[in-house]
């Protein structure tokens, strides 16, 4: 968990370097093929900070930053009982990953805000004093960010990033144009497609049927059998986290459902959590063998 989150915190630092050192960005984008599409996408409204070492950094990066924030909160509140990790390092990594969500995707930003508040109450057992302290730091952070809206390099990004938050403050929901478009992309396919799939993911240079929603893309490609298998495998991989903490498992399931509705990310969860489960089992076996040898001695 820690090294996964640390990796993405370092990635966010790379984004800051590429934005504030244009010559570095020009050089880096010249060494790999994605330069053309990355340059075009990064010039879109509000996309100033949606770049990184991999080029254009969007939906999948904000997914990983969201998971990183959840893992860091788990380590901060729960994992400290088992791991000796400096709290300041965890806090710095959390701030960087939170910034990553502000850079790469508003969906991740909204989900990180929701999961962070809920996790702080559940894991942190937040009372009145802690709540006041937490609210104060949030207020200071918001004030600092809002001061950037008139700075040329930040202005477009600020307008893009702050839209769902301003919508929540004015209307009571986090809705934005991107989410509304996703709602329009969720539809009922024909029965033949549901049963057997069409076998297309991309068609004529764009996503098949022009839908971003993962739950629709999956059934368009696989049909109902592949759709069920892919999500059963995903849920199986996530539920393995329950051995660590049931609430952590619930948070991850919530994040998966939200991200999959808006985009196609199930395979990211399968790879991440099956790999983590495998590593945990190997490490657990090594510790068990070592302890057994110590007892024999």
C-alpha cells in the first residue's frame, strides 16, 4: 500500500516539474510517440496539469490517486499499529495524491473528498475537537487554492477543477458536464448484443457506440457471460482485502462501482488486488516460516 501510494505521489511531483519547467516538458514529450495526442489533449480547456511522465494523464491516473489516498488514510489511522511509518511522510504523500486528483480528474477528486471524510470518521473516530481542527485545515486549503484562480497558468485549470465543488455548494450535488454526458451514454443494448456481444471495443477511431461507461462497454464487447465473469473476478480480487479491514474493502468497492460506471477500469482492479493478495500470501508465509524457525531454536 505504502509503496503504491508513494509511487503516485512521485508521479504528481513529475507533473509539477513538467508544468513549471516547459523545456523539460518539450524534451520529455519528444522521446516517445504519444507526444502529438498528449500535446493536443493538454491544450484542452482546464487540462493544464493533466500531463505526466506517461504523457496525457487522465481518468486512470485519478483512479490510482484516489486509491492511494484511501490506502494512506488506512495506514495513518489503522496501519500505524503494525507499521512504523512516519506520519509526516504519510501526510505529504496524501497531499500530493490529493493534488493528483485535482490535476487528473474531477471524478477522483469528488470520490476522494467523500471517502476521506467518511474514513476519517470511521477510522479516526473523529470527535468535535478533531472535526473542528479538520475543518480549519480544509478551510485554509480551499482559501489557498482559490487564490490561484487569477494566476494565468492556473486560471483555466481552476475553473475546470472547481466546477463540481461549486455545483455542490450551490445545488447540493457534485454534478458536472462530464457526468451528465456519461448518464446519456448508458443505454440498453439489443438482445443479440446482450447475449453474445459485438466484439468491438473501438470502432472507426472512437469507443464503440460512443460510450464511455464501463458497464456498457463491457457488455457490448463480451456479452452477458463475459460481463458477469469480468465483474465476478473483479469482486473476488477486491474482497481479498477484507482480511485486512472490512471497511477498507467497502470503500474500495464503492470506488470501483463509481469509476466503472463512468469509465472502463475493472482490469485495473483485478491486476492490482490479485497481485497484492499474492504478495501478501507470500510475505505471510515467509513470516510464518521465520517465526516457526525461531520457536524451534
